[in-house]
C-alpha cells in the first residue's frame, strides 16, 4: 500500500504505536525503517517484521522519503544537525516533538523547506489519537497527503494554518487526556465510596467517557446540546450539573487550559 519509504528517528512508545498503525493500515514492513540507541526498542519493531533497523540515525534517515522525528525535545537539535548532511533535499520531515518551532527545526536541518510539525497525544498508542499538523515551507498537496497518511494511522488529524495554534492544540488535545484521567479518577473514587467495587467503577466510568465522546463525534449536536438532552428538569443529572456549575467548572477549565497554553509558549521559547 505504501508508495514511499518512512523512517522513524526514535523508536519509543509513540513511534512504535505509529508504526503499528501504519502496518495495520497496509504499509509494508520493508518500507518502514527506524533508528534508536536502545536495542530493546528495535527488537520490538523487529518482531513486527521491520528489517531496516539500526542505531545510526543518519543511515536510516538517508534512505527515506519521509523522516519522522520522534526523539525527546532536549536532544532534537543535536539529532537534527547530525541528520542534515545525510538526508536528500526532497525528503519530507515530520516532527512530533512538542514545543520546538519549525524555524528552529529548519535551521538545525540545514535550512530544510519540507517540514511538518505535529502535536499528537498519547491515545495514539491505541490508534485513538488526535493530532494537529502544521505545514512549514515548500509543502505541496502531495506532501501534505503523505504526512496526513502517517498520522491518520493512529487517529484523527486536523490541519492548522498558523503554527501558533499548536499551543492551543496542546492545551486542548495534547494535554487533554490528563484532564479526563483526573476527572475519571475523581469519579471512580467517589463511586467506590458509594459502594461500587473497583472493577465495576473503573469499567463503567471508562465506557461512559468513550461513549460520550463517540456521541459527540457521530451525532448531530454540539456538546452543550447533548448535555441538555440528558439533563431532565428536576432529575438526578440536573442536580449534578448544577453542582458543577455552582463550583465554577467552566471557569476552572478555562484557567487550566490558559495555564497550559502559556506553559507551552514558555517551553517553545526555551527550546528554540
């Protein structure tokens, strides 16, 4: 199914999840390569059928049409500078590292013009990710399609037309899983205090979260309308929602997301 060779620089959890998604989507194992200094990470990929594996980033990247940078932000500069002489000028580079601006990535890669930044999130490890992409430089529709194909293997994809909007994406979907985990943690704890066993509380809470999200995706209404539809006047849900509203839930969520947004900007400035 794949008409191009994709190399992952870094083979940690996110990269392995993306590779698994590509294989499930029909990409041939021989068309995917990966470089990582950790032998166990490479062995996990070898078990999936990959053969183009090694610890030398430049060797793996030099053979690829698409290079996915999946290393930690703290080592991104040194990795990019070592890759720059090895990659072809027409190679598409996709960075999934949070915070590092495209201008910096391009500079470290020797002025490379074909670059896509991605803000993924951890559910990508289950094929349920939510990723935003930003195209930098000389990105044709064909290259945008290539980048989207790689990320759609692990979830939904949306493009933003301004790099600055990736900070908003970080505050929404990038950090968002932690918000839901925190909310579910509180719900499960209270359900247990009410007498439910751990397994039942966990299962019912998790499935409720999944189901509510699915209703928003496939339904014909926005979140507010869906909430109103399940909030009968004088009923149990109305009482719970009123407690959230009186405690200022909307204001608290807004404050948390603005703080996350601000921290994303701070980290970007420090890493650039």
